[in-house]
C-alpha cells in the first residue's frame, strides 16, 4: 500500500532527479522509494557510506548539503515566538 509524503528539495536537484528518472524509465516517486529502501536495508555508519552517495553528489551538481531540521517542539516554539512579536 502506498502512502503519500511531502518533501522539499532544491529546485535544481528535483529537475536533475526527474531527468535521471525519465532516462531510466522510472517515476520520481519510485526512484525515491528505491533510494530510501537502499538506505534502510543496511546499517550504515554515515550518509557518505551509502552506495547512492556518489549518485546523490552527481545529481546535486556538486557537494551535497545535508540539512537537518529543528526538532518539532523547537520549531513550534520558534513559530509561536515569532507570532508574538507582530
């Protein structure tokens, strides 16, 4: 059963990934699913250990920047604090 998620990426990365997926006759959704399956199928010590790391670097047109988000609680607090200032 499929489940939907929302992801945010740099627009140029999406364009490159879509082109790559199209060249390989696969949807971007299935390509993303494949990459997640690869990442979670083994126990990796770091992101650079992933077998897809070189491909990610290639699609990103340079050094990939791994961004992490704030914990949900911190983001929520920041949001409410910003609303109080208005």
